[in-house]
C-alpha cells in the first residue's frame, strides 16, 4: 500500500512512524526542504501551486491524505480525482476550511455552538457586536491556527482597531463565551463503516497554543455520550473516513462545539503511549479499510507540548515518553511533545506541575 | 545525535522507528539494496569487506551499534576506534560470536549451562559423544542462527554424517538436554550504569525458529531473580552497554544459560506494544546515556512471528498489533510479527491458538 500525505510536518511524521509497521509506504509533499516527515519518508519538494508536481505526487499512490486543513481546495479536488481514494473526503475539508461555513454546518445540523456572524465590512462588525454583545472574537474565516488570525474585542472602542488588523480578509465574529473546560474528542471512522472513539480529553491553552492535554478528562461520563453523538452525526453528514477531531467548550452539563479538524490532532498525541492504538495508526487503518485498533486507555496520560526550545534534560528525566519532530527551534514553534503515564489523574497533575517547573516548559 | 547501525534488517528498522521520536538520526550499513531499515533511514550500500566504506559509514556518527552477532570482529574493532562510542562493547561481541568462547565464558563465570566440548576432528567428536552421551547437538562455532548450522545426533551411527555435514567449519558439541521450557531475559544497562529488566518470557520454537513468545512467562517469581543475577554478572564482566538477551532452559527450579545475544532480540519484540518502553528504545537510551524507560508490562502479550508468507487477513483481523518488515516473502524468512494483548495469559493462549488456525501462521 502506498499513501501520499499533503504536508510533511510533525503530523505527517507521526503518521509515517505509525504506518511503516503496517507495511505502508509513504510519499509526503512539502515545499520545505527540511520537512519533519521528509526525514523518514520519500518527499516531493515542490510548491503546491506547481501544476507539474501533482502528477509526480500521485504517481503510484493508492491513497492520499493530508495533515493540515489549509490544503488548497482546488488541489484537494484535483488529487481526489487522480487517486483511487482521498481521505478524509475533500468535501469535508471544504466545509471546515472556512470557519463560517463550518459554523453554518453546525447550525444546519443542530450542533450547539456559540453565536457567530459573517463579517464583510466595519458596518457589519458594528452591527454584529451590538446584536451579539461583547466580548467577542473576530477571526479570519480561513487559515488561522494556534491563535493566529484572531482578535479579542472586549469593548466597543476596540472594534475599529480589530477590523483594521484583519483588513482585507474575510472574517467571522464569534461570541466569546465563558466555559468550564475545553474538551476534545478524537473519533475515527473506517471506510468500511466501523467507528471508534477515544475518551474526551481536557486541553489547556496558553497564548492560543495547546500546552497540555490530560487524558482522559475527569468526570465525563455523560459528556462522552453527547460528544460521540455529535461525532456520529458528522460522520454521517460528511460521509467521513479517517480521524475527526471535535473541540468542545463545556458549560456545566452542556457541550458547545468550537471547531472541528478533519485530521489527526495535537490533542490526540497522548494516544501514542497512552492508548492501545494511536490516533495515527487508526487514521491509516480507517483510510485503507483495515480493522480499527482498540482505543482503550492504558493509563491516565498527560501530553505536554515542547514549544520554542528544547530543555537539555529531556533525555535524562525518568518516566518521559519523548516525541521530537526534527525541527529547528524557533519562538512559538512546536518542536515535540512528551507523554507521561500516571497511576491516576491526580498523580499525573502533580507530576506535570513538577515537570513544568523542572524543564521550564 | 547520529547513530550508525551495522546491518539494515528488521532489528535495525525497529531501532530506527524507536529512535526517530527521540530525535536520533540514523545511518544503516547493509550490502542489500532493499534492506528493511534502509526504507526509512539513510543507507550505505556497500560490502562489509570494502575498506573505503568504513570512512563513509562513520563520518559524522556519534555512536555505532549493530543488529546481528556476525559483524566481522575486525570491522567492529576498527569502527569502535573511529567513533566516539560503539555499543554493546565489541569485546562482548567477540566473546559471543563463537559459541565455544561463549560457553567457556559461562563456565569461567560459574553460569550453569549444558555440557559442551570443542570439536576439531571426527575423532574429537567420537570421543566427546562417548564421554557426554547422546543425544547431543553438533553446531558450527560461528554464524549459525534460526537453527541453521546445527545437527542433532541421536545415536552413534549418526556421528559420521553429522561431522560430514558441518565439515570444514569449527564445531562445538553440546549435550542435548531435556527441559521444561525455554525462557529468555531481555536486560539493559545504560552507559551511566542504570539497569532494567523485562520479565522472563516463554519462547516456543518450531524447526529451530522462534514462533511465539508469551510475556510474561507464568510462574517465574523465583526464576526472575536467578535470571537477573546472571544478567548483572554479565553486565559487570563485559562492561556492558545496551540490551543483552539471555536464553535459558528451565529444568524445574533451575535455569541453564543456553546462549546470549548482545543485541535486541526476537523474544523482546512483544515489548513494542506490551511494555511501557520497548527494548528498541531502551537499547538506544542505554547507548546514548539517557534515562532508561520503564520496563513495566502493560498487559500479558503474545508475539507471533510471521514467517515465509503473509496471511491476507492481517489488517482485517481485530486486536492485532502488526509489525511488518518490508521484506519480500521467501520460505523461512521472518517477514513481520504480531503482538496481541490479553486480559490474562490464559486468555492469550486461547486467542493465539484461534488466531494460528485462522491465519495459518
């Protein structure tokens, strides 16, 4: 089996590491010469806008998947026509690429989410904030990630500056809601219809970037069923194949969908060591129509992202499962993550705190 | 960190898969163009006898390790001088490469083993069999593996044929002993002195090739301490760094050392899914002086080797952790293995039996 991956970052790298033992061969397409996944797989180094490169990329591939949402829609569509199978479906990709289309999709399917409004001018923004109330988040409809491409508007005097900051880009205004926790669900559906769900996990952010995931999240007995219901609905509506991640805000006993990612996700990295089968392996199994692996939790697991620089003591610290991405350190860049397994969530939280101090992560 | 591996077979491949997440870069040296590990790492394709290749191989490497015992002793020695560190020590490699030297080493260190005798002629063989009694195994002193290079002598009339079969090679005669089980211990020592031990596992052979490992072996409470004692002794005597595997024959409450391998071992493949840290990761951690990972068992695990051909249903069968080596099928060739996790050893044994029938492995 030969699979092509659009993008050669850390998600592609971890897909390759999970797929090689299944006998899968990989080709990644990334314009960056030193791409993370290109260090362990065949890499096509060409711009995504290069029309010649498509033929080169798809040649001999049985499947194509992708590791980030911003694959140009046209490119995804063309490739989907050129290979036997493309997953997750490019129709799903098209919906999630645009935050507004995604929210409209939630609304249409009666999936609860925070208020939102499409913004095309300063007047739109003034009207929408008046109607929705503040604080609210103004975001670009496309291409934002890790907190980039968004501005928090706390009071009316900040409206014009916010509008200017994102000027020239299609925007969406989202009501800024208070919530108890951010939870996420990693779900997977195989092309033969089999589904599997990891437990809800709790995500802790700082400066818009995911820092820590605790898996499983505490006290989610009823929430898990709610979350899985949303996933099943999405699977059906999107005719879905592969891993799907849904980020939720929890308000008491209620879950509000924040956003979905039609791919493996940072909040699922704990599964490499903490679950019987990783999200990466299950994404590939789903795509090629193999039986899905068990999503059972081995032990409560904490995932800590390594961002910006790598602490010296990473290899000398006990009890750490290390996952480096082979990337050059740079401020705000995700360079790797560590997974820690604990006896209980409480035990884990204490260890995470201690480790954060020690490693300054 | 850059590590070179002598040999590019499945053991090298699994070392690479375990080491990439630690941020290690690899170069494997294997004369075979389609080497298993070369599919995911830089490969030097040259004969081991090529003196030019050594410089090419060691250039820029911080460490060198190996994946099979038959690295030419002279080559190992030369390389050990050319790189900052070579592990496991080539002095240990030299001892285990020759079955007779290995057994003499056991004897010197008071490690119990079956009777043995060096054989240089037919007369030697006649004398030794008379003294030791039959049945006995006549083996080449070097280069045998997976049951190759050995002949079982059951009665005196078979002596001459056996001698002829291995003619021209240095030989050792070993008493063929009856035993309850074959057990093995995978142990690891870091260059900073830290040690760790996996539990004893039970190995089931057929036609001289390992077919199944059950981990951990049942009822080994006292045997584990005996086995670890032998490992500690070897660590000390060999000034050892890396994974060391010891195969034992169990006779009641006694363990007889059969042979040692100064490398990761087929009977440790279950650790990829069944232990918190795999033997491959711990071998690398040991070599670079990192903290060793936990050797705790996640769940009782059965490892089944896939030999000769690959069953069609491998990917559609539930509950299987698959590890393929990217090798072309051939009779007797190890193409991969599967790990199965079970609630208990008993549960596992039943599943192995069922699966063996279903997959015809």
